[in-house]
């Protein structure tokens, strides 16, 4: 019956349904339901400890879900014949035997899935490791290890690719390379699912966003919608003639928000327009500055409730517990 | 997932790490060299032995004396073959490539056991022939009754020790923990249990003591062991099967 459901529209998709993972009392992944679609880069975002890696391990059949289901191309992972030809994953750059050469590491993976030996040389070339193919992996830098892991993911020419925090610890050149690689893989029509705890990184690569916090789904939206909803642009104004300015702006039909310490904020309006209005009415301005709330801020706001490991730098002690305490 | 693909893959894994070569060659060299040394010493001691000891003198078994130490290298081989998957994190890459855990585990064990069998057999035959050469006039011949069985048994014994270690390492996942348990077990505890008469009856059902019966040709005077050479090997095989089954059941249930 499961096979009959493998209609063509499900090809290249990852479908999660009510996916849950409990470790004793602790719920690491809590009833996640979403679908990862082909042809785009889907960002999987969440603070550290949100359950991203656990979710990815369950997608690959490494961890057993407590409840719920993951399907790749409509099938369970362990029903896939030669899974590396369906889905390639980079979970952890260190998930290899350091005493084995890069070539042999890839060769044993290729052989297990009936992938021809020639493909090993191809992927080594793609990731730029041909010159160190016979060197032992333990001598590799983090960046080289990451490239070798990516070579392993590409080995079966899979239609679905999954990367767990691929830019962690990479130099700018490596980061640039990975971003371009992910975009070009998606451009070829593949499904690309990539996790990160950095919104800024996702904003550069992902077209779709899945945000989780404390194992729960917080958002499943296109990047464009997320930006439109969450990146507020406004103009900040300070003036010694605050009351008069408020009247003038009000007459012009501009909505003003009074924020703390006497500053005014105007959503959407152009700073030029406000400056000209102030000049017409001979009002003194001390500040007139266009502002952009960053995506990072929006992400922080979204996940604030669910951040597991707070750094208590600016919050007074009596407030720290608020995020965990459901009654507050 | 064709099992032949996974067997090929596991062969690539095992031949591409240095630990395979050094553990197996150490097992062979130590077993053979120590066997020759003890054979030489026994030859010189023979005339000073009592009647009972002379009647119990087993030249075949003496040439395998090096196995008590050589088997430790076999244990390291077995532990590292499985344990390195865990200690390096390779296990997640391996199981993502081969999600059928029974296929993964038993292909790995089949390849490693096959290699251990080849090395064990060669080691056993060399240890026998060089040991007999060192024993001179007191030596046994391969055509003597029971001798060929003992020599082949020596190769089987080394293989089974390695496979037992693989099962234990699959259960424990950590190479250091596995070695920390297996090394003293085979090198100390088994010997101590065997040396004290009160615990001897229990000790002889341990895998190494039961299994090593197959390498004996002459039954020592006053020996009341309730099993023969093949019975002893069967007891050892039961231990190995139990370790593998335990390892498989845990691997199947656990998160990687």
C-alpha cells in the first residue's frame, strides 16, 4: 500500500508527519509536520538545541521516532534501495574514519550502494579534493572534512540533499562555495534542505523557511513572506518641538508611533517626505534616520520563547525563567 | 540492497585502515614466536619432568602456547573492526548508506571473520610446524591421530576469539570499554578461575578454556573435563553466537 502511494508528485519530497522524539521526559522533537519541496533551498532554522539535528537523524533512519513518520519519495528510509541514490546527507564532517584516505572513504560508500568507482573521482573533483584524495582524512582541516562530507552526499547523484549546519567553522571562501553549491543544486531541480542557527545565513541561500524551537514548528513559510512580515522599515525622528511635529505629521496623514525616550517612529514613510514637511513648518529635527529591523531580530523574536540555553546578560534574574514557564 | 555490495564495501573498509594490518600481523608473529620459544624450553625441560608430566606431554598443544598472548591481538582486531565505527562517528555515515542494520552488521562480521580465519589458519600451521621443529625428538607429526584436527582447531579458535570480540564491541560501542573488559577477562580472570580448583568447574565453560580444548591432542592425566575437543569448540561457538545476537539486538533497537 505504501508503494502504491508513491505517486509522481511525491518524488523528491521529504514529508514529515507528526514526527516526535522523546528522551525520557524530555521532548526533543514535538509533533513536527511539514514537507520539503524540490527545486528550492529550504532553510531549517532554529536556535541551538531546538531539535534540528535530531529531526535530520530521524529523516535518515538513524534515530527511531517515538511517534510519527518521515517519508522520502513517499517511502520509509530503510525501504529505499540504495538510499544514497535518493538522498545524500552531510550530518557531521567528522563522521568518518580518520585513518582512511578520502578516496577509500568514498569508495566504501559507493560500493555499498552499487555506485561505480568512477563517480568517486568525479565527486572528489567537484569538491576540489582530487589532490589530497590519497591522504588520510585525519589530516584534513575542518573545511576539507566538510568538503569530503559533501562529496559523500553527492556520490549517488541524489535528487534530495540534506546539510546540517554546513557553514559552521568554514572560512569565507568555503562559505561562499557552499552557498553557491546549494543554489546550483536547487537550480538543477533538486530538493535541498539545509539547517542553520543563523538567520542571516538562511536569508542569503534559502527560498523557503521552516523554523523550529524546542522541537515545535514555529513557522513554515516562504522567505519572501517571512521578510515581508518581519522586516519592518521605519524612520526614527527626534525633535525638541515634538508636539508640533506630531500635529504636522498627523495632518499629512502619517501614522506615528511614540517609542521610548521621546523618539518617534514612522512606518513605511520616506525620510525625505518627513524632512520636507518639517522644513515647511520650520521645525527643528535632531534626528531623522531610516531604520531596518533585521531578520535576525525577527528570528530572535519568533524563537525567544523557545530558546533553551539563554545567556543571561541583559535580563534581570527574576525574568529568566519566563521562556520556560508556561503560566507566565 | 544487495548483500554483495555491502560485503565489497566492508572489504574496502577493512583493507584501508592500518589497524587491520598491525593487529593481525601482531597476532601471527606473537603466536608463532612465543610458540617456538616455549617449544624450545619444553624440549630442554623434558628430561627433568616427572612421569605424569611426561605422559601428559602434548607437543601439538605446546607449539600453540603463544596463542595465550597472540589472542589478545586478535581481540584488538575484533574490537577495532566494530568499535572504530562508533569512536570515529563513521557509524552514522555507514548506517545512512546501509539502513538495513542486520545486513550492515553481518556483512562487516563476515568479512572480518573471513580475514581472521585466513590469518588464524596460516598462523596455526606455521606455529605447529616451527614448534615441532624446535621440539626436535619430542615432536608430533601432522599425520598423527588428532593432530590435524588440533592444528585446524587452532585457526578456528583464533577466528572465534576475534568474532566474539566483535559481538562484545557491538554491544558496548566503545573500543576502550570493550578492550578494558575483554583483555583482563581473557588474560587474567579466565586463568585465575582455571587455576583454583573450586572455580575450575565454572572456568572451563568460559569461551577461551572450552575452545582451546580443540588444540589438545593428549589428554592430561587426571583430567575430568566433561566435553571433548569438538564439544569444547561448540561451547565457544555458543558464546560467540550469544555475543553476536546481543550485539545485533542492541544495534537494531538503538539510535545511531
